[in-house]
């Protein structure tokens, strides 16, 4: 009677190992290493995707903000003031909400292809909005001031909207053409947007060219 004893795994040749396959410990080690590698790859991919998303969002907001400020600057440069007409005035107001500037401005401009228009900008609930009305239609202007439907949202996630006028050797944040009898010669506009990851401020300078009083 012959007795066959099991051959230890370490004594097997490479050919014999291929025939016997992998042990349970080897399979478990391989799975553990694979899981670690996949976790590292997934973490790197997720971080790269998140960074790309943040950069892309900032880039879009920056581009959009510059377009808005460029349009506002062109409208301000074509603004004018009539001392004899209460509807054709230049009004700049500034308020603070939680320590942040929320400017609002209303003026008449000739930048519109449809002729003179009353243009208003305001920041409310983190949204910068614009409204355009006809200076000859006084009843519609009063309705538009309190109507949400007349305000067009231009950009969201705005932290601050600041407009400063240069007057008497200093920058001020309020202006009333009824009191000063004119419009500013230089205006500095700032728009700040951002998220928890950071903020960015875009600025533009406007110089009205038509004249203070017509």
C-alpha cells in the first residue's frame, strides 16, 4: 500500500503553481491592493474634477461680470441730466446688508438704440438686476419700481455691488442730481462675487461724456 503525502506549496515548481492557481491569501492581498489603488485614483479624480468645476465657475462669473460692467459703463458715459425735468435725474444710493455694500443707481442714458431710456441697477438677495423704462411714461416708471417682473436678473452669487462718484476731491457712494445740480464726471464700479472657496472683484471706470446739464 502506497501513501501519498501532500506537497507543500513553496516546494512546487512554477509550472506546478500555475496548475494549482492562487491561494486564498494571495487573492485577498490582491483585492486589498486593488481597493487601495482604486480609492487613491478616485480621490485624485474627484479632487481634480472639483477644482476644475470651481475654476470654471469663477471664469464664467468673471467673464459675465466684465460684460455687465462694460455695458453699465457705456450707459453711464451716455447719461445726462435735465434740471427742469424730475424724471431725468441721476440718483445713486448705497446701503449695507450684513456689512456688504448694495448699491442702486437710476439714470437716463442715450446708449439704447431705441432712444433715451431710464436705466436702473440694483443688488438684492445676491442678485444683480437691471430695469429699463421710458422716461416719458411716468406711470410705468412708478409701477416698475415696485414690480419684480420689470427687473431682469443679470448675475447671481454677487457679494457686493459698489458705485463711487468722484466729487470735491474724494470718492462718495451717494449722488442726487437734484441736490448737486449735475452728474458725476468720473464713476468707479466694483462687482464682487464668489463662494466659500474665495471671492473676486471686477472693476470698471466710467466717464460721462455728454455733459452735466442739458
